[in-house]
């Protein structure tokens, strides 16, 4: 169980802060069910409510600062997703995103960074699909690392890009 003030990853909503824990005083909702009231950190427009024992949506604590630093350090050794077929590659992206795992997000970002470099050298851009999944993975990863490391998302992006550029020159 999470506590008030905890930062968690809640499904496809990214980083959320636990604002309240208890029954909801909303008509039509069973008030015997204990729920989390969650505030998405990077999208203030909505508040989310979910049962404490929800097993349908992935929920986990944000990684620690130490885990975040280690993840960034390991970027050069993180394997790429090597799939040539466009449809299979998109399925691999979807599957990686379903797990809500930072290492999987790094794999997507690193794979698409390399793919982008290759395509740019051929005078081409990333495909719409690749851009879409790159954006989602970056949003999830940079948001979580931002909270874990207590720095801005832009600083996280700079750290990740530095590591990707180091990989590219090896």
C-alpha cells in the first residue's frame, strides 16, 4: 500500500502523487471501497481515483535516485530492440510500454535514437509511428527520472542524450 505523498507510476498516466487514501464520497460509488486519489504530476488537468487493491492497472513506486543514476549510467550497455519488420517493431514498442519499466523505455529511446541517426544519414526522417513511440517513452522515462532525481525533465533529457551520444561514438 502506498502512503500520502508517495509518487507512483499509474498505468499510462505516468507519475502521479498520492493525494488521499480512503472511501470516495461520490454518488454511485461504493463507499466501502478504499481508493487512492491520484494527481498526475505532469498533467494537472485531471484527478484519478482507483481502488487500493486495483490489479487491472499497473501501479508501482517511482524508482529511487540511486536506481535512476544507475539506469542512466547503463544506457550504453542497454540492448537495442532489433526488429526489421515495421509491424513487429511497433508490437515490440507496445509490449515494452505495457510493462511500465524504465529499462524498457530506455530500450525504445535508444533504438529509435540509433534508427533516427541512420535515417538522417540517408536523408530521411523517422516514421510517424517511430516518432509516436519515441515521444511516449521519453515522456514516461523523463517524468519518472525527473521525480526520482528531483531535477527538471529537460535536465533528464540532457543526461540521457549525453549517454546516447557516448554510445554512438563507441
